[in-house]
């Protein structure tokens, strides 16, 4: 773990709000229509070291998937650059082409991401074949190897996705990604739709493969327990910004940002030590709309410590100890 | 004291073209006023069908084939449609994962609350308004007045769920069955709702059946826990006892699978295999194929039995430490 493999340099991504039929009619009639934008990701810089797993957590809509897709080179940022080993992951000349196969992605819903009409052997083999990682003669053996690596019988190559359970489909999606021999794997909620017993099987597979292949990974999840289990470092996002980043064990033991503290306190704990029912400690207030995030610190309407400064001046990420960063005016 | 809800030998089967799906196959539950029962299990174990059966909401091709559901002592199984409708919404209510199962998208919240109230009572406009506002306040909605005037789509997911809960509370029912009501919500909103429910249970004396696959939620919320597997309850007892010392191998496996408890980066204990289909289950313990303690004895179905202050359905339960 020394050189950064992936670097995100001040990336932002805006989406213009979908224009509804009503808006279009209003515009035709000459009424002013606001064109508001979602700032899904706002000026995020981070790096992922070789061999490291970075966990990315936050509540829905905070920009995790958008950031993951930018890192994977499948979504162009509105500003900033994503680089792998110093080279951009996406062409910057307006063609928006993904430039590398060295980053691969595993998504939440394995059913949606597997072509239902293709046998899974073809699904797994087509990428490596197209990119010359293997030749047609070696394809069969290669696919068999990928399947057994994720704990599936090689004979499954001739089956279709609907013949598999959710957990098996997620293994297939992992096999397909790994068949491209990626250096960086981006997992976007890969276990979110699985039952705990199946989730444990897939998480164990991930731990094994990571060790065996020395994988670097970004692991996106809203499940703080899953992220803690897998990650070396964790980044916490809130409304498009990273509010805290640092070693997983330290952040879970002693979060510095008020949002991280509140989020960790909100998560119900599985209490196996006979302490009886516990009180919930929720964060006050609703998650603000990403269409009009609060000015200054995005968290200020829900923060018990907020001051006048927090309402106007956005806090920058600043170092608060070895490898620890938080974006809060007051955190120390 | 009669239990608020008493379920005995409940069997609900779906008669499909490929055979009978024994979704619920002999469930016993009992819950008293002011208590919370957590009904947990993995996907397809029969939790929702249990909840729907309690409310009398099972439709063709499904049917309650056996058993009894008593609400404050009154038998609900076998009630005709009208009698069943008089009970539902008034003395027993259900909250769903998707609040839009309860809410009508084209009506204002106030209109819907008024309809829900007037389905069972004759009340004046002023009383409707007063009771609606009170119910919305109870579930922690910050601006009840504005909420009454809003359409569901103008509210966030968390607020919609609160409205659904407020409607469930309108008639001060004895029992509320909540089927994964916070599963689709963000953790910060989930924690708010769990806190409100914990308070409401204590304040109103409503008995809550809380259905979830999330053991951590049950751990903080429920007095008792019932673990379901393949249509049956396999372990049932005080939450703290069951979580601290599971006796059924499946409960133990489930608890050990949860990350967050284990040492980070270490392999999680995992249960091999997956849940069997509920059509043509082979005889015997349904967990057999995945169980490390299985013996020849397990080829017959174990009865659920009292083992030291809780119930477990297993021939070879884990030892009490
Ligand atoms: N293609 C798109 N068009 C318009 N808006 C988008 C698009 N993709 C994402 N957004 C918006 O950007 C914001 C961030 O979305 P994103 O999917 O990255 O969040 P997330 O953290 O992955 O959330 P979740 O936990 O729900 O998956 C959201 O407000 C979302 O509505
Ligand atoms: N209308 C139906 N027709 C046929 N089978 C059904 C029907 N409804 C439910 N089932 C079956 O009954 C079983 C139990 O389903 P149920 O919805 O109760 O599971 P659950 O424990 O609530 O799962 P989840 O956690 O996924 O909500 C499943 O095998 C399901 O396929
Ligand atoms: S900057 Fe201010 S409002 Fe934001 S988290 Fe820190 S104290 Fe709270
Ligand atoms: S009855 Fe047998 S198979 Fe079933 S859980 Fe107990 S030991 Fe395992
Ligand atoms: Mg996402
Ligand atoms: Mg269900």
C-alpha cells in the first residue's frame, strides 16, 4: 500500500433535473421555468492505494453510485479528472469513452446486469475475448476457471441467468468482472438485495478473492456493518460531499464529523450480550433535497453544534491526524 | 390476562399450478398489550404471509387451511367479509414496507384520514380534524397542519410512512402488524421511526408484531423474538436471551452471518446452501440440508418444545452455556 492506484482529482457531477411535460408546456406558454440541477457529486478528491479497499457510505442520494461510476470511467464528470496509475480513465475529448478495462464494476442487482438471453459462459467470456485477453480456443477453459473461482460448478456455463438464485447471480457478476483481470474493482451495493446468510457467503468470497488476487476495491454500501467488515479506509458522503475519510477502525471507534457520529448512533446494533432493549438515537430532521442543498455546511440544519459560520461557509476537508480528514469547522 | 393476539396452529397454503406452497405451516404466536414481538427470518420464510393471515388478507389461490387467530379473545378465522372488515382498521391494523399500499396517491392526506376514521365511526368534521392532527403529531410529523393538506407525493418516503402509521393508530387498535416498515428508509429516518414506535407502544398499549429480516432492529425494539424458517417458527423467546444464547442451529447461523459483530476482515461464519423451495418440502426438519448437527433423527419433523424458558424446534439444540 504505497502508490495511489486511483486518484479522483476535484471531480464534480451535475445532473439537470428531468424536465417534465408540465414544465415544457409552461415554457411554451412563455412562463419562466427554473432549470435546477442536482449536484450529485461536489468537488471530491480522494485516492485509493494499491491493494486497499475503500468503503464509501452514506444515505440514499448522497452520490455514492455517481462517484463510483465516475471512478469506473462509465460516467463523465462535469469537472475534474479520474486517473488510474496517472492516466485518465475516460477520454476527455468529448467522446466520453471508457479508456481502460482495468476497472470493473459489480452492481447491486445481478439480474438487471446480466443479459437474460445469454448463457452465462458467453456473458463471462465475451469481454476477455473482445479485448484479446484470451482466444476462442482457450475460452471454454477460461470460463470454467472463472466459475470455479467464485465457487460455482463449471458446468453452469451453459445455463441462463434465470436458473440461478440471487446469491449465485451475484457470484456470476463477480466472475464476469474478474474475468477482465481488473486492477480495481468497484462494487456498488453488491450484497444489498441478499439475505444475511447468502450475504455472508458473498462477502467471504470477496475476502478470499481480494487476498488471492491482491485486488484494489471501492466498496459502496449503505450498510455500515458490511463496510466496516471489508474496508481498510472509509469515506462518508453527505449530499454530494465527502464529510469524513480515514482508517475504518478509527472512524468507527471515534468519528470526528458530527454527521458521522450521528449516523453511527442511528444504526441499530445487534446486541448479543443481554443488555435488553436499547434507546434509539436518531438524527433530527429530514434529509434535504439534493436539488436545493442547504448553504454553507450541508449538514447544518440537522447539526446540534451548528454556528453562524456553518450556515454560510462550506467547510473544507482538513487533516485532523494521521490519515484522518473531516469537513467540519469545529471538528478537532 | 387474555393476550391481545393469540395465533394457534396457523397454516396458510397457496394452491398453485405446480403444487401447494406451504407458506405458513403451523405457526403459534402470542403477544400481550404494550409488547413488541419481532418476527424475523430470511426472504421467503413466510413472515408476510403470517402477517396477512392474521389480518385476514389472504386471497386466492391462498387460504388459511387450519388454525386460529384470536384478537382480544375473539376468533377471526372464519369471519365473513363484513365482520372481518369491521375488525380490520379498527381493532387491528397493518403497516406495509411501501406506505403507498395504504395511501391513495390522488387524495390529500386529510381526506384519507377522514375516510379511515369514518369507515368505523360517525364523527363530525371538527372531531375528524382534531383526531387526525393528534395522530399525525403522535408519529412525530413536524407540521401536521400542512401534512393534512398535502398529497402523498409531496411528502418524503419517511413522512409517508409516518402518515401510514398515523392512520393505523387512528382507532387505537389493540394490535398493529408492521411488515418491514423501515426497510426502504434511510438509517437516520429508520431510527426516528423506531424511536417513535417504541414510545407509542409504551404509551398506547398497542401490541406490535414487527416483521423484519434485520436482526439488529429487533434487537433494540422487540421484547420477544420469533425466528421463522420455511413456514415454521424454529425458535421463540425473550429477545435478549435468544440473541445472547441461540439454541436453534439456524438462529445461531443467522446471528453469526451478520457482519459488524465479527472481527473486521475475518471470514464470517456462513450457513452453507440456501433456503429450500416451499413446494414439496421433504419430510423432516427443513433446515436439515444446511445443518451441521443433523442426524438420522432429523428426518422426522421436530416439534417445537420448551427448553429452559424458550421454545425451539430441534432434536439437537445447542447447549446452554
Ligand atoms: N442519471 C441521472 N439523472 C438525474 N439525476 C441523477 C442521475 N443519477 C443520479 N442522479 C441524482 O444524483 C443524486 C445522487 O445519486 P446517486 O445514485 O449517486 O446516489 P447514491 O448515493 O448511490 O444513492 P442510493 O443509496 O440510493 O443508491 C441523486 O439525487 C440522484 O437523484
Ligand atoms: N400469492 C402467492 N402465491 C403463491 N405463493 C406465494 C404467494 N404469496 C407468497 N407465496 C409464497 O409463500 C412463501 C412465503 O412468502 P412471504 O412473502 O411470507 O415471505 P417473507 O418471509 O415475507 O419474505 P420477504 O422477506 O422476502 O418479504 C414464499 O415461498 C412465497 O413464494
Ligand atoms: S461545519 Fe458546523 S454544521 Fe457542519 S458539521 Fe461542523 S459544526 Fe455541524
Ligand atoms: S432438528 Fe436436526 S437438522 Fe433440524 S436444526 Fe435441529 S439438528 Fe439441525
Ligand atoms: Mg447508489
Ligand atoms: Mg415479506
